[in-house]
C-alpha cells in the first residue's frame, strides 16, 4: 500500500523579534475573529486560543507594530484599531497573491 504524503505550504508571514511565526498565525486568526465579534473572549474561543493567550499575543502584536491592534473599551468590548484593520488587509493581500504560486510549489514537491 502506498501512503500519500499530506503537507501544507502557506504564507505565514507575521513574525518578529518577540513574536514567533506560530504566534503570528494565532494573532492573525484572533484579529480575523475580532473583526466578526466585539468580545475578546468569544474571538479567542473561535480562534482556538485561551483568553489569557489572546491578551498575550495582542500585547506582542502591539509591541511589534508599536501601536495597539485592538481597541478595548470597558463595557463596550473589543474592536480592531485602524492598524489592526490594515494588518488584516495586508494578510488578505499576501494570501491572495501567494495562494496560486504556493499551491503550484506544493504540487511540484
């Protein structure tokens, strides 16, 4: 029986001195969920991370960009800051531009 290898090639671009690629991926997932929700707790759950972890990566993201990616308001929840929206837009553009070439590369391998 022949086993077919299964692997994924993606555009995991967000990282920095204190933000690993895995944490960058989690941050992008959290920001994406926050775009749909006004609750950090709900967004964290939907992104598959704990509330505490979400706070941590939001802090790391703010350090990386020297500005907050999310605006937190007591009693009003959380929402993306203008910078948070720009980061998500950049991610969407990067993924759209690299989707086809990365799939070709995966197929060639």
